[in-house]
């Protein structure tokens, strides 16, 4: 199986980059979707694996890897817009292809979560929050490929994210490389 690893930032994939090529997409849904579409246009991979950091919404320890089973956009009112136009539109929650046994719930949106109020709202429907996962999953599927998402908890998605995230990067990077190896994706 031909696997393409993708991450928003080089820092998130530093440890994995020692073993495989990792395509860096940039931060946010639009940037990630555009960069991934360009890459998939010339790369005939079977499986896209999106790794990266995410804010923990359920009190997970820093460095814990969450395998994503479902992903939704927390900043897009899919139900409301669909109701407005009178039919179901693309952009709703996605159930992913794997990895086998993945059950984590990811909320993706184009804003950094830095308040307890926002964290509590998201925690009702998600285990972790990021800024690219939904875009990677939707674009990969639109282009007929399988997609897996694995996110390492880097912070508590709250007031201390600016302090927690940079400190956790290396631990998260190592955890994601270990996860990839444990799933037999490195060779």
C-alpha cells in the first residue's frame, strides 16, 4: 500500500520525517485542502495519513495519540445551512476509513480554542480539536483515496494553549512516529 503522510506543520512531524516523507499542508482548512489537492493530483497514493497535534477536550494526558473515527466541522452550521436550502449538503460529519478500531471524535475549525467556554461546548461532541483534519478527510475522500487521522494531544484547548503547545511539540512528534510504527506504516 502506498501511504502519503501529511501534517499541518513541520514541527508536528519532526520525528516521523526521519523515517518517511511528510507533506506539510499549512494551517487551517482552506490551506490544508488546497495543498493536499495539489499533492494528490500528482501522487498516486492509496492511503493518506494525517498526523498532527490537537487540543484535548476530555482531560487526556499530553502526548496521548487519539485515532480518529469521526470528524466534524465545529465552525460550520451544516444542519442549519442544509435546512435553509431544503436538502442535505456536503460538509456534515464524516465517519473515517480507519485505522481499525479508531473511535476518537475530532472537531475541526479555523480558530484556536483558548477559552473554557469554547472547550466545554466542543467537548460535548468531540474528544480532540484541530484546524485541518476535516479538510484532509473530505478532500482525500473526494479524490477517491482512503484516509486515517491520528492526533497527539498537545494542550488542554484552553487559556494556556500558547504556553502548552510549544512545550509539548517534541513529545507529540515522538508519540506520532511511535504510533505510525505500531500501525505498520513505516515499512
